[in-house]
C-alpha cells in the first residue's frame, strides 16, 4: 500500500444502467482496480442504480478482501427514499437540497465527478445520463479510464 507520502485518490464510476456483456467489464475492473488502489485510491463513489453500478460495487467489494482499507461509498440523490446501503461502507448526500427532484441524479453525478480524481467509465454509447456524466468528466479534465469498446467504435 502506498499511503506514506503517496497521493490519496477518490474514484467514481459512470456507466449505463443496462449492460450487454457484463463479464468483460468485470474482468477489466479486476485488472485496473488493484493498480489504482496501489497508486493511492482509497475511496470509491457509486450511485447504486442499474447493472453497471452493481458490477462496479461487486468489483470494489472483491478488492476489499486484499485491500481492507478502501471504502465503498453510496452517493445518494434523494434523502426521502428507502435504500439498502448495507453493502456499502457508508453513504454521502451531496448538497442537493435546493436542486429540483428531476435534476437530482444529474447534479449528484456531477458532484461525484467533481469530488473524484479518476472516473471509471463504462459508457458505450453517446446518449443518456451516463454519456452526459462522461462528457462532464472530460470537460473537468478528470482522468478517465474508459472500458475498451468493441472494434469499430462505440
């Protein structure tokens, strides 16, 4: 572990709620997460919705067996919704009190990007909320690790 004098990083994930080939994505995460953790990643933010977030959370949980110091944090878009956070190390509610409900997830995603050093992307097409979050991360000049697209583009 490179805690002594090394950089401490926060990582967030951005991807679609539905995934066509989840196995490849899981294997890819199992390869890249250890090197991020060895490089100082300690906190992992997730939104907790859909297939992509489920796979990402499971991948971080697998890494906790080797790196018990890392934290998996569920970032909440709403305070008035029942959510099972038992499989996370904690929850955070960003400053969204004044955000209209229909924009809460978009603003939550933007907060996650702003607060992170690295964005792990499973965005495979150019429409929808995940694609907008990825564009936001690129505009903010975040380090983006993009899941390899199939040959022929996304």
